[in-house]
């Protein structure tokens, strides 16, 4: 009987991961934690876990004695990390180390699945057209730097006995993601324009950037597969989670606009441009495909339809 503890379940990806774990990892006791604890609309009662509080982390890990920890907790938006870098380092790096140290102290046979980011490759993406796990990390912003530091710190702890799998998911989206990310920002504007809430002008950042996008449900399934097969994987293993297909943001926007119910003009907004923007980034997911048989199942059109439908529903509710 596995006991799977999930950190940061109140983020965008959390509900999808809980669903995947229930579907793929049964029988298992799944312990859902959120920063504030208490009642959550998707999970009901949750346990309080603030990863920046070492005493809290230590107590939760000691009491739960998990066999697997899926570590989702973190500051996920690049802009948020840049705006408050001290918080990003405390959560993304300090939080990961706190969870790892508590595991080593109280339940050293537990597997930790750390959710990092494909953005740690940074500048290397300008040289390598498809990034495998041995590509050089070269982050270009605070978010990438914190994810790199956590990845490296956990790799070091693997040499000290930590059973950790270091996941590097590339861009992923789906219904429920906040407008801090490009795809839901596009979709939310379209939904508001359709509802007559704003003028028919959609404001965008850099549409020439190419990104490797996945459906959040495919990403959640990859995490659940790692839980199922962890005992057959080497501690410290790095796994990219990627489609391998770079797509121009302009093309993704065009798909969304083709679903819109009215004519919409597109205007570039300087405030949405990022100085550190990498022109093109795509991941090589051969390793996770060969080891676990994982590959994306959802098409980009299905994903974008779900995001837009979710934004329309949210606009209708408000």
C-alpha cells in the first residue's frame, strides 16, 4: 500500500495530478497538502504544508511517513519570480531542500518526485535545437535560476541517499491555469471580448517565440507513471517531459482566434514583452518514452479548446 503525499496541490497542476494518481496508482493513500490547509473545493479537507517552514515540513513528513512525495509546491510564473526573487528562492530552492531533508530524516526509503522546469536550459536552447537531459543548464531569469539550483541540490542529495527523480516539464497548459501564462491570457481576453466585457482588441507579447507545449493532463500522467515505476529507476534520474514540437505563439493564438465568435484585432503590448525571452525552446523526451512508455496523447487543438472553454465558463460565472 503506497502513501503518496502531494505538495502544492492548490496550484494549477495539483487537481490534474490527484486525478491521475487516483486513476493510475490505486490502491494508494493520497495525502493532499496545501499551503494554508483546511477545505479545498476540489479535494475537501487538506493538510497544511508550508514548504518554507522547516518545522512544519518535518512534522508532516514524520507523521505521514509517505512512500512517495510528488513535490509540486513552487512559484511557477516567470514574472512572479522576477518580481519577488527572494520569495522564489525561498520557495523553489529552500522548499525543495526542506522536503528532501525531512524525507532523509524520517522516511529514507521514500521516493521524491521533484517538479522542476525545462526552462533551466535557458541560453542553451539558442544552440541546441532539441534539448535532452544532458544539455547544459543556462538559466536566463530568476525562475530558471531557482529551478536549476533546486535540481542541482537534489542531485547532490541523491549521492547521500535521497531517492529522487528530477522532472523537467516543458510548457504545459489547460483549463484552470491563471492569466500569468500566455495561453490562458489569450483565451481569457477572447472570452471577455465575446461576452462584450472589453473592446475587441487582444493584447499580446512576443508572438514569434517558439515553445514546446503539452496538455496538463499528459504531464500529470507522466508524474503518475513515475510513481508507479520509481522502484525501477536510478536515484537522481533526470527526465524531460516534452512534446518535442516547438510551436510559434502566433500559430497557437491563430488556433484560438479561429474558435472565437467575433472579429478580434491583435495588438502588441510592450508590457507583455520579456527581455530574457528565448526565441525557441523544445525538449527531447526520448528518455521518458523509452523508460516508461510515456508520450503525449492530447492534440494541441484539444488542449486549446479546453483552455478557451474554461475561460468562457469563468467569464459566464462572473
